[in-house]
């Protein structure tokens, strides 16, 4: 599964260095952008298969403010014709779409697809969060925006934070950010205010059968993908 940041990087790479021919593969492109399985064999079927709670319906096709409000990372769906169309929101009223400018290719396009009036007029809305899944039978994991800045915190500083619950350092902040990014808890940690994230770490330990009272090098490597 890709975060929204990684999704956008992948889409950008497909514009100049496509990994396959994308002719009539809009639904495949959209789901692959998030690194997840398809909701159906076509965009039209996928839209009908997604739970209503994950859908944001369109107001009307001529509503420019609705189009402008579509958040980055969303998958947009039209049910025009036999198969429909799906495309990926880039933010700032832009998107990534198959076949719009170049047949079989991905390009950056206006989010409302001017010139494709039939597809635009049959747009149903967008989805975000539909890729959430139950990983361990108890906790929901899914696409997030990355909080972790990519810097590896010293293991010893994380351990110090674990041993002293009043200690707020960059290491405990980065640990909380990373646990959030990989699906263990929802957090908005503030640097130099975030102490050891007991709740997030507890969820990780529960899902991975680890002792929440210890923080080993093996756990560190697993969390930070080393």
C-alpha cells in the first residue's frame, strides 16, 4: 500500500517512464497508484462496489467549486458508457488520467476533463479511504499522508523516551510519526512535545505479538524498514 505522497510520486513517474501500456486501463492505473487490489473489473463496476461511506458524491458536473475541492490522492469515478472512467486527483484542480492526451499513456490533465463532456457529465464522485482494510482482525489500516520526515532516530534515544515518559525528544516524535504512517494509530504529533507514543506502540505490539514494555533493535528495524 502506498501513502498519498508515494502515490503521487508513482503517478508522476508513469508520465515519463510508464511501466506498461495504459490503453483502456484507467481502473487498473487508479488502483495501482495506491498499490491495492481492484474494487472491480472496470471503473463502473468499481464505483458500485465501494461502500457508500467512502464516497463523496458530485453536486453537479458544472460545479467548478466541487471539482476544485477534490483532495489530492482521491480516485474520481465516472460511469459513462460500458466501462466508465477512473482518474487520480493531483490536487490544485489537476489530475492524472489515462488516454486523455495520449492513447495508452498517463498525463497531467485538468481535473474536470474538459472536452470529455460525456465522461464529465456522468461523473459520480470521488472516493478516499476505500482502500482501508482490516489487517489483523481488530485494527484498520490504510492510506495516510506521511508524517515521518525520513530521518532515522537513534535507537538509544527512543529507549530513553520509553524509560522516561516525560521526555519529549525528536526520536519519540519520529517514532510516533512512523507508527502513524504504517497504520498504528492516528496522531498529529508535535516535535519536542511528543513523548513516547505508548498507545501507537501498543497497537504495533498487539498486531505483531511483541512485548509493549520492551523496544529492541529488531523492533526498531521492523518499524523503520531497515
